[in-house]
C-alpha cells in the first residue's frame, strides 16, 4: 500500500514536470503567454503534490479520524501555492481566450484570492470539516469557473470541445469528491488496510489528479502539433509565430489547414484575414490587391477546402 501511493505520487509529479518542461520550451521558442501560464501552473501543482509526499514521508500527517479536525499541515505553503495555482489557471484561460491578462489585474485577483484563502484556511482551533470544505471548495469552484469559461469559449468559436467537456465533468467531480470525503463519508476504520487507504486519500483528490493529467496530456499534444507544423515553415514564419494573434493557436492551425488543402502563401494570407472577420474591401486594402483578385483567391480557397461560403470555411477551419 505504501509503495503504491508513493509510486502513484511520483508518476503524477513526473507527468506534471514533463508538461512544465514542454510548455517552458514552447514559451522560450514562441513567447506564447498561454504556454508560460501553463508552465507555471504545472510547476505549482508539482510543488503542491510534493507537500503531500513530504507529510507522508515524515509522518507529520494526522490520522484519518483527526485529519479534518486538525487542519492544514503546512498552512502558509499550501495557501500561497494554492493561490498562485488558481491564478495561473485563470491567466491561462484568459490568454487562450484572446484576453490579455494585464499584470495589475492579475495582482488584484491574486491578492483577493489569497485573502479569501487565508481567512478560510483551517488552522489549529479554527479547523473542522465545515472550515476544511469551505477552504477546498473555494479552490474547486475556481477551477470549475475556469473549465466553464473554456467550454463556453469552445462552443462559441466552434473549436473541438471534447477536451473541455471532459475537463468540465472532472472539475465538477473534484468538488463532489471533496464534499463526500469531508462532509458525508463515514470511514470504516475497523481494519488496518482501510485505515491505511483512507489515510493516503485524505490529502488527495483523485478526480483532481485525473483533471491535471488530462490537461498535461492535452498540453503536450498541442505543443507537439504546433512544433511539427512550424518545423515545416522555418525562418520565414518565425516572426509570424511570435506575433499577437486573436487566438494563441490560430497561426498553428492556419499553417496546418493551408498545408492540408494545398493552399498557396497568398491564399493563406487571405484566409487569415477572413478568419479575422475582414470583408473583401479590407482584405484588398491590407494586401494591396483588387477586390476582384480577392474574390478569385476566395473562390480557389472554397474549392480546395470543399466549402461554399465564408461561414462554412470558418466552421471547417475551427472544427478541423
């Protein structure tokens, strides 16, 4: 039992560390703010998980019967790391949604969340099941809000949403699991095996672990895909890779979509402006060509993409 949970925790930390490294690399190569936020989030979750391993290794973790009455074992560390983790998740959501996370706003949000966490933190005489649930529930609700934000963004933009649907379900399960373990469950402590199992589960949330693994896998897949796309478009596209875009993955999708449908560089430029909502006149002005030439390019783009209108083209692009 001890070896299983030790290995489980080490594997989880290895996954989050790998996701951290991949996102740091993407940020270093492309200056993508969403990758930086993701890297910080994965690093903080690794640190958060390490505190659990430390408590169990040092045997400073209270027994099952007393855990929810005793409170946090490392309150300052856990409150600060938990706050920064939630802020990193929200910054990632903002950047992925095309909303610039301004430093002043981030500081205000972090300070407000830190204050709320500090007030609710179950420490010493203030601890108890209700206080513990309020503290962890605040973090759970913050993650649910983030998952809902991303799911609504995917639904509105027409992007593939399967990752976000699963993430939303897992986020809700995180809250349900905490509520059950802290407020509802009456643990069976009659056997050493059950006491050992429940002792390891008190500081863990398996639904949260699954959610983090999902995010790590999705992040690695996204970065791998982006790197593969840009490997086919070296130096000449470097500047475009780091440019300010409506969505952080627009340029990656644009190159992949153009490659898949055999579009020329000029057709790709026209497609990008269409995706940005420009009409034919504005496209013509931006590219210094006539509106007739724009229409000719659009006709070829429609034919290559197998669509018949702008709306169908945009839908095909984001759902591809």
